[in-house]
């Protein structure tokens, strides 16, 4: 089963975005965003919501709760 760590990386890479571009959208640094993708930091709810809007996906999908 995929985790949100896998999913946010795949969504970003599928759209040919850099970590820095996504971090700028979230209003954070590339280093902090990298920690989300590596599972070193938990994804805050505000960033979860923002990523759902950015990628036009549901929170269930992003969290790995929906079938792929």
C-alpha cells in the first residue's frame, strides 16, 4: 500500500515539478518539503489541503485511502 510520502512524490514527478516549485506554492522551503517526501516530517493539515487543491485530488487519495 502506498503512503502519502510515495503519492506526493509521484504527483510532483508526474507533473515534472521540482520540490522547490511545490514548496513555493506551499509557502515553505525546499528543505522542509523534501522532509515531507522523505517521511522525515509529518505533513501538516494545511499543507495536505493545499496539495489536494494544487493537484486536484481528494485527501483520501493523497493519504492512500482510495484505490489507485
